[in-house]
């Protein structure tokens, strides 16, 4: 049983009674809404094996599962879906050596009050990545050790990568 | 005050003036040649301490470890040691200096190098990696 | 002459200043101030192939107190602005500035309408003496920039000017 | 490990290893809390050369972002070009002819050697040796001349296009590359290993300094020579083969001493492996077109795309999100040095200041790649 099935089963425990559905591919515009769950993707096409959509409060649980499975956190990216008034935080997990499996975990938070729990306790790598996502998108990571700006000057009062930002 | 003493005094005073000029000369020249009022400023920080362009945080007047003081002591011991060896060096090839004097100097130097042995025992030369407990 | 806007000193020499400028022009001590890609070209100029020491400028001083020319090699952004100004102030007179690369001249590839973080040009912060275009400029261009600065300091060009074509 | 020491407030002082410092290879600032010579706490501060690459990506079309990729990690610019070309070709489904793939691999590996040579020169400059810089730059200039013939620029290459490469390589380039391979192989044992690697001063300075355990590598996400120096055999060219890398046989040098000397040896052996790859690629170089068929204006399908490429410093990831328009909707660049540096604070604690700088040199930092 290779690592992909093992991870997929471990992650599926988080989403009770969520059948693994094929996501309708949309050529235009933001991705269609779908309920939380694990979807298998074809790696050559989009570069990741599993696509996990979960609620913000499940982020730490997913991180712990990834930690036990021996993954490492590659990067955290923020996405600003302006039309749907939603901010999306996207975690990339990958395996260091051994059998190859890349997992993409996504959570959607309302744009007005974007709050996501921090996973820097599980992965210290997340400390800087979360500070950067806060710096660019204003996503507030709860009980992060020191959530201050990392790339912009400390006294900057804007979040540059939001779609409606123009200096 | 016969001739020889006078010339010696003249030599010493010339040497003294030369040393003073050598010491205060650059300060005077700089005062004359450097721009009198101000240098070109963009943020008025000409006299800020050099710390890679950043504002120094806090002051460096702290209670340093004792280990650096011991290094200074070892240097001092050998500095004085060299001071006493100067006259020996001057008189080194005069016929009166026999093997007995050479051994005396050797004993003198070894006694002073006991300072190193003392410091060695105290662990001054061990630079192990430390771990810190953060409050 | 590069030093006319420097406040005058107590003692003025006509001929001696010419001699001093000749000495200054041929021993420019640049400050290691590599910010980004142009820093690598500056290191290549310091290497043995392009050999900046033929112009007496190979002593890269880390501290501003001992350097004559600040080669701004790279992009200045808003977080670094105060540090760059501090370094400029801490340099003793006579001091010169070479803006190396498009970023130091005018913000270069980052002078766009979405620019929220890059200072568009070093001359917004302090007077710049020589501009070297290029992204990054070739080591020969940096050498030409140093020759131009020497010409600006001493008033005459010692090296033959090579005309393209 | 000695018993932990707790220091009173007035026994430590704060020092700025600031933006303008010869050892930080650019504008990285580290706030060091020092107890005499010992580093109590090291906290890197970034952002002094943040140049808004991700905002520029959203503003321009796909092709307009190619020059930006070279200005992030200018030492291994071709790998950044390669990563960007791969992710957009994946998204838009563009085919790349066989010869272009081989040319891409040859130029990327040449650029990797040039990057390792410059790291080697700068690292020894940190440790106080100036002569190695002259040897390394002498060889590096040979590579830059070769790449300049083909790509047209010396440092910030914009050589790859979606569907191939911009310029075909001619026989003189191939002859020059073979001559370079012979030259570097003959110089490597004498100028690089005898002069420096077996030098007692270097061994004393970087052996048993800067221990990074494999667990730390995994928790901080360190990849590339930093991870391979700690016994983790993770090289994207082997683990997630892309382009034509599966057709070459080369080993991935892995050392498990976890100290700076191990990372140093990994990079020296990687230079040798890159020479082997280039040699095999030159032997198997097929004929054919260099540029595939690619539409003028790219409108890839909406979706999430990711491609990872092995640069000289680690795994570089492009997280591209398209919404069907002609501009990338969102591009996140996973820069390897960003994660490699994040473990500096934890590993440098308790080190001597000189060792902490030698350790930072062994991490091979390029600051615009961290700040993006």
C-alpha cells in the first residue's frame, strides 16, 4: 500500500461521509464550490497528487496527520478570490526523499475577517510562511508566536497582494 | 655642561618634538584641510555609530564574561616580559654574557609563562558550544 | 570638478588640490554595497579577468568611514532607504556615488504602476555622480563608469575613449 | 551539550549583522543577541530587497514574467527560467521538442556549476581566503562566455520560451563545453581540493560546525545541499524526474555528517555530477527543431498547477493558479533559501560568532531569492 493511499485514508478520516467526488473542471473563473474532502488529482497535469479542501479549524488536524506521515511543509500561499469575497490559504506538503507524494491542502475564509489557526507548533517552517501570508494578504493566524510583517517595512499599513490593492 | 651632554639633550628634544608632531600632526592637518562647516547629508546621521547602516540597539556597556579579562592578563604578563628582555637583547652579543646569564633569562621567561599554564587549567582556552535557557 | 559643492575648508591650495584630486581619482576605495544582481557583476569586475585594480579601485571597504565612492549596485527599496541614507552620511568627504544598474538609476524593471516598495532611483536620496545603465551592466561598463568618475574628479580623461563602430 | 545557562538582562548585548555586511551576501539583516563571543539568539530580518515579483506576475502576461524569474536567483537563473517554463507548459499543455529539452538540461547544469563556483568563492571569502575567488572566477568566466554565446546575457538569462528555447546551440558551443569539461576536471583536484578542501584551516573552521539533524531539515523544510548534507537523499532530478533527466545516470551526493563540511562536500561533488550530466547530454544531443508550437497569447485552463525544479540551493516550487485569463491569477514562488534560512535561528544558538558566520556561508544564501 503506497504512501498515497495511506495518506488519503488517513486524511479521509477527518471528513466523515464525504464521498470522493470528481471535481467538474471549469475552464474560466474561480474554482466551483465543493464540500470539504480529499480529491485525487493526476500528477503530470497539475503537479500534486491529493487536493484536500478543509474547514479552517481542521487545518491543525491535517497538519498533525501530515507530520505523523512524515511529510514536510513546502510552502503556504494565500489566494484572493475577489468575486466570491473569499481568501484562500493553500498549504503544500511534500515528502523528503523516499516515495514521492505531494499534497495540497486548501481552506477558504471570508475576506472580511480572515482568521486561520497557526500550524507553526507542528511545523516550525510555517512560522515564516504564515508571517509572509499575513504580510501580503492580512490573514490573521491565531496564536502565532510573533505575527509581524516579514517582507514589508513594519510600519506599512496595506496588504499588497490583495486584488483590490493599488498603491 | 660640556659639549657631549648638550648634543645629547638636543638629540632627545628633537626626537621628542618629532614624536609630538607625529602624534598631533595629522589632527592639525585634518582640521585645516577638512570641510569646515559640514559634509553633505541626506539624513543628518553623520555621527551615528557604524552598524551596517542600522540604528544600534541598546548599549554595549554590559558585564562581559571574565574569560576575556583573563586573556588581557596573559597579554599583560608577556608584555612586561618583553619589556625586561629589551636590555638583554641590547647586551646580547657582548663578551660578558655567558651561558649562565642565558639560563637566567630562560628561567625568567618560563616563570612568566606559568600564567598560560594557570589560564589553561582554568579552562580559558576551551570554547565549547553553550546552550541558553530563555526566560 | 567633483568637489565644488563640498563646503570649503579653512586652507585652500590651487595646485595642491589638483595633485590631491589626481591621487583621489586613481585610488577610489569603493564601499562593498552589493544589493542584488549588479553585485555579482561588481564581483566579476573585481575578479582577475576584468581586474578593477588596474584603476586602483579594488580595495572594497566594508565600512563607510574608509570608503570614497559608494557604488549602489542593486535595488533600493523602502525598507532599506534609511539604511542607505545613513551609510551615505557616514562617508567622509570627498565622497562620490556611482548608480550602477537600471534599478539604481530609475527603479529599472520595478518602475511599474503596481510599485509599492521600490525607491525609483538612487538620486531621490542623494546626489549621484555617475550613472551606469544596464541590467546588470557588464563589467566593462562598470570600468567605464569608474573612468568617467576619474574624468569628473581630475577634469581630464587619461584613458582613450573607445567609440563604438 | 553543557548545562543551559540563564543570563541576566545586562549580560548580553544586541548587534546588527546588518543589511550592508560582507558576510551576508546581499542585504540580509540578522539581529544577534550576543554574550561576548557566543550567539544567544539570532533572528534574521528579511525584506530589504523585496522587489514585488509576485505582484508583477499578476500584472503581466505569462511571457512577461520570464525576465523576472532570472532576477530572483541570479546565480542559477536558468533553473528559475526552466521552472517557470515547465509550469506554464504543464498548464497550457505545450509540447517541447526533444532537442530543446537537452539544450535546457545542458545550460541549466552549466549554470549550476557557475553558481556552485561563486558560492565556493564567496564562502572562502567569508572564511578569510581571497585567492580561491580568483581561481573560481577564472573558471566561472569560461562558463559565462559559453552561456553568453547562446543566451546573450551574462547573468540574468531570459533564454527559455514556452515550448522550447530561444536560440539553438552551434558546434562552437559544443566544442567549448567539451573543452571546459576537460579543463575543470583537470583543475578540480589541484586548485579546488588540494588547495582548499584538504587545507587544515578550512577543516578546522567548518568541521563539526553547524549541526542540522535530518529531523530539523524536515520540520523546517530545508532542501537541496543543506538536506543532502544531513543524510537526506532528496534531489528533485532523481525523486520527481522532470524534463529528460531520467535518461542520464548520475548519483546524488549525500553526506550524513550533518555539519558544514558535509554541505561543502555535497556541493563539490555536485559539480562533478553536473559535468557528467553535461557530457552525456552532449553525446545524446538529438537533432531537430528547437522551438515547439506555442500560441502567441496563452490562456491556460483554470486550475491549480505546481512544478518543482532542483536549483543549486534546493527545491524551487512554482505554485501557479490560473483563472483562464491571459495573466496568472496567483503565483507563489517557493524559494529554497527561504526555508533553508529559517532554521538559522535554532541552529546558530550557542555558537561562536565566527562559527555562526561560517555556518551561514555554508547555507549558500542568495537574498533576492528569499525576499522575492
